[in-house]
C-alpha cells in the first residue's frame, strides 16, 4: 500500500503532505492537495476516508469496487469512478492478448483537494505527476480544473492503445499483401477484433460520467469556469470514441482485403484449371475423332499419321494457351 500526498502552494513551494495528522487542516484558495493511494488495504482506505470525511457509501465503493464507471455527488465532494488502461507489451502476433489491462480508478474532488485511489500503479498518473512536478502555480487551480487535467491524461492512455492497434493493423495489412496464404492471419485478426471490442466496451460507459461532469450542476464545488474544462474533456472523450470506431473499421477493411486477396487467388486457380481442362479436352477430342469406325486412308498411314495427330494436338493446345495468355488468364 502506497499513499503519496502533495500540497501545491501558489504562494510558496510544493511539498509533501503529512498524512499522519488526525484532521485535514484548512486550505486556502491558493493551495491544492493531491493524495494518490495505490493499493487496496482496507485499513489505509478507511484512514484516508476518515481524514477527508467521505460518506460511508464512498468507502463501501472503495472496499467493494463496482467495476463500472459512475459518478456520485455529495454535499462536500464529488466521487467518480473511471476505468484506466495500463499498457502492456507492444502489439505483435504473440502478444495480441496482453497489450493492456483495465484498472479501476476512483477519484474524489472537493474544496481544494483531489484524492485518487487505484489498486495498481498507473502509467498515465505517473506521467501526469512527472509533467506537473514542482509546478507551484497548480495551487491556484481549483480541484475541478486539476481533475480535468488528470482525466485528460487518462483519456490519452486510450489514444495510445488505439495507436498500437493501428500499428498492428498496418503490419497485418503488409503481411496479407506479401503472403496471402498465411493461415495465422485470421487468428491474429480475430484477436485484434476482440480486443478492439473490449476497448470500446470499456470506454463507452464513460460517456455518462464525462457528460455529467460537463453539466453545470456539478460545478458547485469548483470555480465558475471549471465547466469549460469538463466540456473540453468530454470533447476529448468523443474523439477517443471516434478513434475506437475507426480502429474497428480498419480491422473490417483488413478482413475485406484478405477476402479480396483470397478471391483473387481462387480466380487464378480456376483459370489455370480451366486451361488444363481445355488442354485435356483437346487431347480427348482429337483422340476420339481418330478412333471413329470409318475406313479412311489417313487411318492407314501408320507412324506418319500418329505423328500428325500429335502435332495437331500440340498445335491446338498451343493456340489455347496463346489465347489465354492474350486475355491474361495466365
């Protein structure tokens, strides 16, 4: 269990905050407290809840996660739950099932404080912390604006996963063109399709959360202009949803490309079989003609007649191949 607390002070220096105190001290409008809790230890979660005087329903949500994005507004704070995506190995044929994993992120913001709780470390929060480190001007922000910036990095993590999907689709696109007979292609394509569907199902439930945040009723805790931050955040969410849909379309297009390549190969095979059938038909037709039961001097010509028959067969086959070549069947 790791608890990290930072106090951003616009009139002083940013410094760690002592979580061992019994009560939360008054914070000025030029100060902002961010507490990041990593882990699921019940005792530590209760201590943080008591310090910020969270409602018992909020504590129950932390101890018994629902696993779905949601938002609840209380008198002194707002609680929201989102699903973050933690990046995994780079996308390839062997790691298509382990590119990322979902992690629940609980956020609380009230008067000059923000609390984030997650069971596992999150790369997006680490990057956000590194980006704002020792920026004392953050103390001048209200908690709503700070949370909007944090959630913007949360959405960015989805964009990064989508970019990896697009890179994987490009690689498969090239492999289809170079080796259309690769039987493993369909397995990789199905894995990609399944993962894109899962990503979309994780992202889509956030629409209600971000839409509610952008509503003016939630702005009683923040400043009057914090609604603009959440509207921008909602626009970013919609672009992420559009990117997810685009990733699905790329995979569908890749399947269409595979089917087109397969159909082209089938047509080429049918053309070759047609030429072979025509050639064998010529042999059968000539041989049948030579086997009719009529007395003709040509049938008495012996070896010379046999060679003439072979020459006729070869000539007809050559003409058939020449015609197929001119029509680009072969």
